[in-house]
């Protein structure tokens, strides 16, 4: 079923990418790596929405996204 929504994948070098529209190359197996990726995405998303000013960052740190 096609909804017109871009499909984004966090891919390592051994992932299949045939049905993805956007590929983010990263280590998708480690908890710390994924936490850092989600922190970066959250930071940039809030900047794009205007909720964070340029140069400003989340009050949460990358460690908050990677801790157990």
C-alpha cells in the first residue's frame, strides 16, 4: 500500500535498502549508536520546527538517549 510517505532506514553496510526512499548510514546495532542517532534527529527536528534556535541544543544530552 503506497501512502506517499517517504520511508527512511537507519542502515549498516549489510542491510537491504531496496524499498527505502532515504538511507541514513550508521551503526544500527549498538544501543549507544542508535541513542546518538535519535538525539541528533530530535535536535534537528526541533530546530526545523523553530522550537530550538540556531546554535541551541536539547536540554537532554546524548547520554539521556543512550542510558538504560
